[in-house]
């Protein structure tokens, strides 16, 4: 650690016009918390955590925080915890994504404003990890990520249950009248059986895995179950690591390079991970002055096999991935596709980690590269006049028989319209149609919720239909599945073509050609655009006003324009995203 700069309690003194008085006053108030002079002379590791009574995933954080503190104290520094905004995925309205950037600002400013020499980022639930990483990149103080870990699975009759893919599976059966009120109530109480994040490869698990792949946490840190003693030992080790980082050049910007980003994309595709990860990786990259090239994502997807057989697309759960060998085992299978010289937060390279990993692997969960779950990556970006800036399809969760389709559009103009008409027995819809949801993107009043998982119309569900093409400018949960096109950009609220689709229009989707086309003439689209009524004026205040003034589109990660360094902010306005120079 450096000796020529203030450290610990003397960092970033409150400005009273007298630095010595500021230090004296700060130490005086710190002493009121019972710290000895010896402790106040030590460097400080901050512990930024997002525990909350509105966040079930994080209810075990008090115990994890104590484990981090043990590690920090054992390594000779002073641990000081502090809370930030918490984003409990299912407890926020209209959607958690709206508040991710607010949490990132909270993390950035509190890391920068308070006296600490390094920081442990303790999060887990879907938006908390990307928010913490975004804030940490912007603050650029030495930082290391620690995650909540996944829930353990529960049981219902012969079924193994894990939130939230099984939530959707049973709800779909309920909507189709295959199970009754009593059984769905019973299932409801068994789906989320422990502390921790969703037990499947949803957004939380995907982001934990990608954080490890990018090198921002120690090896094996992503998938340890939340309730395991190994999770507490990882917390203790993370505290020790945070002390080692003090005064080093291993800051988030040094770790999150173009090579680290491509490693994360490769692992994302091999996991069949959440579509939300594309948004979050773009936002994290943007804070580092980079941008996520969706055309490059397609190139990587074509060469990267899906290797992990986890729900929502496979049979297993996150706890199984951990015991099967974890992310190091996955990355070992991908070694020929990775940047092995990328440096991690521990100082070792990705190649070093792969070499040090336990050679045993459970091949039921993590397949060999020569015998993959599927031959190409789980995600693909589509382009065309319907999505000039791109759209995302999770092809590993989709019905391949629908990949090359031309069909009639059945349009819902808003979430309210969807809720009102989707189960109407008189709805003019067949299984061969394409459901289109408008005005649910980032610039809409809905603020891009996980509404892209449009339900199968009830009359079709009761007739046995389990999948059909659905598309929108919204997102879907990483725990969902189906042939669903998401993040259509620009969104309808920004004047995107998706807002011009009308009932009966023909849409062509070609996964092979990466195409998404609305088969309507440019002249007709221009006429419809000219006839669109102006958006009604909405009186806004506070954060809602800031959000709607600054929000970027999906391909730029839905970050705020003013939070992104200038080169990346300029790239955010381009159709093709590439690395910022």
C-alpha cells in the first residue's frame, strides 16, 4: 500500500477549511463507536451491501458481513460496512431496472465520498450486482465483488423446485387448468425455500457467473449455495483479498477490459444465460469507456457451444453447477475461445485459474466441448427494419421450428391492453401468429419491465399450445423460456418501428439470417408515423424526471447518458456498437 497518500480515516476529509481540525473531528466521532486509536490508524475496507427487508435474496447478509469483517481484520485492516439502495426484484414498481442506475449512483458516490481504501461489493439479486459494478467502475477504487449465492432447491411431490423457472412452469399449468387453486397455493410456499438468489440460470446467477468470468471475484465465487458454509468462507477470503488490493493498481477499470468483456460474453453464451445480461454487460462496459458490439456477440455465439445443462433451458440448478466444478470448469472447456492472459482481481490470469481448477467435472451438468448441449451459443441478435439497433432472442430457450417464420401480427399497444385482452375468448389469434407488445421499452412509462414473456392466450393454452413467437421492446426474466424476441430497439416510445406495427401486418423472422423484418412498405410506415399522435405531456419530478430525460436504449445498456464517458456515450447513438477508442 502507498505511504504518500492519506489512508483509512484520513482519506477524503470533510471540508471545514482546516484539514487538521477535520481529521481531529472525524477521529473524535469515530471514537464514539468504540474504536481504539490503533484501529483508527489502520487502512479501511468498506463493505457496500444491499440488505433490505424488501429483498428476500439478501436476508443472510448479516452473517456474510461478519465473515467479510473476519477476513479484513485478520489481514490487518479495519472493516466498515455501509448500506446502499437495495433492489428486491419482485418488490419494486414499475420494475427493478428503472432503479438500477439510481443504485449505481448511490454505490459510486458513497464509495467516493466515504473514507475507504478498498471496497467489498456485497449483492446478488438481479440488478444489484450490475449496479454495484457500474458504480465501482465509475469510482475506480480497488473493489471486489461478493455475491449472495443461489438458493437451495425445494420439493413438491415428485418435483424438485427452484425459483423461478418452476414458478412459471406451474403457473402455466394453472392457467391451462391442469392444476387447481389448492395446488398452486401449496407450490407458492415451496418455490423459494432458502435465502439466496434464484436457483436457476436466471439473471442473478448469470451476472454472478459473468462477474467471475470477467475476473471481478475469486474463482468459484459465483455458484456456492447461499446457505453453505463455503459461502461464508468465500466471504472471509474476499475480506482478506480486499486488504491485499489496497494501494494496488487492480481497480475495476484495470480488470474490466475489452478482453474481459469478450470472456464474459463467451461464458454467457456457453451458459445459455439470461438475456438481461446483454443489457447489464453493455452498461458495465459503457462505464469503462467500452461498448458492447451486438454483431460481435453474434460472431462469438456462432462459435461458442452451450455447455451447461441448467434450467430454464436444461435440467439442473445452480447448486449442481457449483458441485459439478463451477465456472472454472466451464471456462476450461472454453479455453480455446477465451483471452487467457486477461488479469483477474486476485492478480492471476484467466489461464492461471483454469490450470489451478479441480480437474474433476460432473459431465451431466457441464458438458465437454465435443459433446455440447447445443452446438452454438444461447443468444443471438436480430436486425432489420423492425429492430434497426438490434433485438435479442434466447435461442437456447426457444422452439427451433419457429426460427424461420413469416406470420401475422397480433398487437397489444400497452401492458394495460395486454392485460385486458390476452385472455379474451374472442381474441382473434392462432398459434401460428406473432404476438407483439408495444410501449414497454426503456423510454416508456413502463420502463422496460419483464413483460416480454407474454402469456400464451388462455384459449390457446387450454388447447395445449405451450409456445409461439412473441416480441416486444420489453425484457423477460432470465428464468423464463420460449420463442421470445426482446429489447427491440429503438423502442416504441422513442419512435421505433415496433410502435408502427398493426394487427394483421406480416412479420418475418429468420434466425439463420439474423433478420427481423416488418413486411410493410416504407411509404406506409411513413404515413403511420405521420399520423401518430404526440405523446401526452407527463408531469414528472425527482428521479422519474431524471430517468426519462437521460435513459439510453437497450443496445447501450439502458444506462444514463450523463453517467457514460464521452466516447461510449457517442457510440450509444450508433446502430453498430464497437469498442470505444
